[in-house]
């Protein structure tokens, strides 16, 4: 039941000690403030890491080759391992039921592109149609490469948005236009965008068969890229990708006569392993943030408890008078608890409102590497404040219980 006299009494008591009340509330509010800000930055770091992995397929497996580091079967170290079409064809056929997307890559690092009076130097890559999904690219104009282009060795290309801006000035539509790459004409059939930005959009893609024939690639390939069909859980998908990589490395080492323990000749990259590593790190950081925030809140709650002890000490004589005229112990306890809960609740919600307001206003425009849109789930933050209020009530209970146990005769003698 609402008791206006009780609330008047609480406000009067707090107003008599404005500085003490303010400092106690500040310690509680700062605890919530620090916790929410830290959790917001933890969420921002998670968003930043997710953004990094959005640049390519989240379950991407990449393979490239270098030189051998060990002698094997009479062959000296220092041999460059060259993958070929038959390696790609063997792997795609053997793991057909497990693969989601697949593509080999033949790369020309510097291709001179000319269109009318404009020219530029860009990376040219021969790929299969699935490469669009491996790269997580989206078409802004036209279409991507298809298997008909591959089969017919069509001289068609798709270009990135950055190349379109640099080569096709103004509002000129690049679709079906002829560009010259190293003196050979190609027709532009599409323009793509990539989450990786300008760096990823500074490439030109053409069918693998076309790139190998036009640029004297023979049957050589530079990279292999795969994604596996997802399993029921992340751990199962990760285990399947690790097994696939192990078996693929064994095959490539065998056909290219590489020592089984040579770790430098054939390199792989698994985004799932990287994701697990990064998100494990983020989990540890979030745990640290929670630890620091909770410790700060505990310090504030301890401050509330100490203040309540001081209040009880100052009001010992008053409590003795109340008990002498018939006040029940639980009414004494309720009086002290009301003050503790009131201070904790006001301070807690103040810290919550200020911290979430700052995240809402400045979070979206914050420019910190790997931190994107720091925010906190409101329900989590509100639950934290409710727990804080409960902790504040618990902190006030013990001084209140001590006050309720004071004998009236002893309290009346207190100076």
C-alpha cells in the first residue's frame, strides 16, 4: 500500500545528507553505466568481426600452393607445386555430394584494360559461376558468368563497381560494351558489388576456360575454393571442413610428390576455423567486460550497505522511540529497505538511461576498427538493473535487521 508519510520521511532523510546520497547513487549509476557501455562495445566488436566474415562465404575453404621445403623421393626441396585442372575435377567429382559451391581460379595479376580514352590496370581472374557465392558478390547490373560461357569459352567479363566508375565515366551503361584487356576484346555482361569494398571491386572475372586459353594459362590453376554443405551444428560443420581439408591435402601431396610432413608446399584457409577463433576471443572479451561491470556494481551495492549502516547508526534513538511506542520489527525493516531500494533504483535507471542514450546517439557513427554499431539488448540491460535493485534491497536488509533487533531502552540511551 502506498504510504505518503513513509515517502515524505524517506525524502526528508535523504535531503539531510544530499552529498552522501549523491555519491552513493553515483557509485551505483556508474556501475550500470560502465557495464552497459562495455557490453555495447562487446556487441560492436561482434558486429565488426561478423562484417569481416561477410566479405566472403562464411564457410569458405581456400587452397593455394608454394614451394616444397623437404626432399622427397629423390626430388630436391624448393620445387614450386603447380595445380592443374585435373586436380579440381577430381576433387569436385569425389566430394560432389558434400560440396555446396566450388571454383578453381586462374589469376592474371596485372591486366591492362582500355575503353575509348580510358585505361587502367586491374587483376583478371578466370573462375567458375559458383565463385559469385563463394565471394558473396551481388550483381548491381547485368548477370554473372554461367556454365554456357564456360563451355563455349566466351570472351565475356563482369567488372566491379570501382572499375565501372573509373573506366565508364558518367552514366554510361557498361553492359554489352566492348573493353580491351591486354589487346583482346571482351564483352561486359555484368557489374558486381562486394562487401569487401573497393579492393574487392577492383577485379575483373571471366570464365575459367576463357582465361586459360586467352592468357596462355594452359591447364594451370592458381587457387581452389570450396564451400561445404552445412551440417546440423557449427561444430559438425567445422569438423567436416577440417576432414575435407586433411583429405584434400593428402591427395594433392600424393599426386604432386610432396612429403606428407611438408607443411609449406600446400596451404589452406578455412574461414570456419578463423570464425571459431575470433568468436572465441570475443566471448572471452565479453566475459571480461561482464566481470569488470559486475565488480563495479558490487562496489556500488557495498556502498549502499555502508550508507544504510550509517543511517541506522544516526537514527538509533529515533528507532528506539518507534519501538517504544509499539512499532513492529518489520515496519522498521521496511523503512530502511525503502530507502535502500529507492536510492538503488533511481541510480540504476539513471545509469541505464544515460548509457543506452549515449550508445544510441554516438554508436552508429563511431569510427573504431572492428567495432560496428555498439548496442545492448534492452531486455538484458533492464534485467541487470532489476537484479541490481534486488541486490540493493539485500544490501539494505542487514542494516535494517540490525536496527529491528535494537532494544528500545538501549536505543533511547544512544547519544
